[in-house]
């Protein structure tokens, strides 16, 4: 049954939950860029929700992230990996910790985000009103220009599986003001129902980075859970901070993960996707070459090749 969304008064009033607000684990994944991680943790300190724990996963940072977090944020639980395990495996460290405890929801955040104080209150209120919702995304905007939308969830094209309504300057602003069901939730900021996560499973660690959230979105829908977007709270996102220093790395993993994603979910129609994916790859490489980004183009081609090799 689809229940009516909570009113603004209910979303803002902490008494809506009664005497026992559902416990929430906030899992922040970081790989270097302590300055951004610090801003993220500072914004979490201002959260108005009364029942949450912050879990910072240091994914093999070399800038002292774990040590600095212990020093400056003693209330934060720090889980440190000796190496960079990638997004999916790194965030799974935090999710595994959360699932071992009695949390009802997990908020997943990138370290290059900052949140509004009402974020948890708003998202949990919506989730509590309709237990068919498995994941919720807030409005996500470009931190460099908060007036620019970065993600509001996304529809999915049924044949190509491509995401619609995603990317700066690609989103209809009027659509951003409407709460609605979506097909894809981007994991840089997402509230996840733990009960659903136990049923569906964690992020697929075959994705080192990119596409793991689209994969989880599809698996949630296949299990009967709805994905939802709400416009009443905003997250600012700096965007690809972990790969900004090595852009070729970003294109390599985009390409490699895309091969696995479309092979996994294309199923019987996978070979119908080949012309689409080939055209998309040629377009991407062409743009990189026109811009003189030779290293990124080579990395993208290498990622495609290794992704195809992994399928064998």
C-alpha cells in the first residue's frame, strides 16, 4: 500500500516519531581530501535528528584521515582500511558494521558532501510513512554553485538502462520540486532501509567504483522496494573529489564498470545493447580526443577492454 507523504509539520516535528526515533547509522566513505571530510563531519554535527551514529570509513587514505578524525571528531566511529578497496567494498565495511547493530536505516554519504540539519529528520519521516520505500534520495546540488542541480534521482530507459534526469545542466528544475518515485538513487547521499538491505544484499564489490548504486537500485526494485526522491532537503556535492587528482583513473573505472553493469542487467537483451554501448563509447572517446585528453581516452579504452576480458 502506498501511503500519503508526511505533511511539512510532521517532517519538521521531532515528536512525529514519538519517544523512540528510529536509530540511524550515517556511513561516510573517505579516500584522502581531509578538508572535504572535515566539512562533511562538521555538517553532520549540526543534524537535528536525535538518534544517529556517524561511522567514517577511511578507505586507505594517505593524508592522515583516520588520525585527524580521531583527534577532531572523537564522537565518530572510525573504520580504517589499509588499502583503497574501491567505493563498493569500502562502503560495505561501514554497512557491515551497521548491520551488526540494531539500526533501522543507514544514510550513505560521500565525504565530498555537506548536508542540511534537517536531512535525517526529513528522509526518515518519509521512510517511516511508507515501508515499501527502500531507498530515498534528497535534492543534490553542485557545491560550487548550489543553484545548479546535480541529482534528483533518475528514471531509467527500459531498453538501454541509461539514466535520465542526471547531471549538472541536464535536469528540469520543475521536476526537482516534485516528490516522486525514481528508478536510480545515486549513492553519494542516500537513506537505505536496513531491512531491505538485509534482503537484497550489500553493494556488489565487483564494481570498484561507479555503477554500484545503479546496480543496487535495480536489485531493490526487483525485490519489490520503491525508490523515492524528496525535494525538501538538500545535499551539496563537490563531485568526484576522489578522482579529481587522477582523471584518467575516473575514465578507466567508468568504462570497466559499465561493461559489467550492462552485461549483468541486460540479460537476454544484452546484445541489443551492443550498438548503443558502442556508440556511447565512441562518443566518449571522441570528445576526450577533441579536448586533447589523450591519457583519459587511453584509460577509457583500457577499461572497456579489461571489462570485456573479465566477462570471459
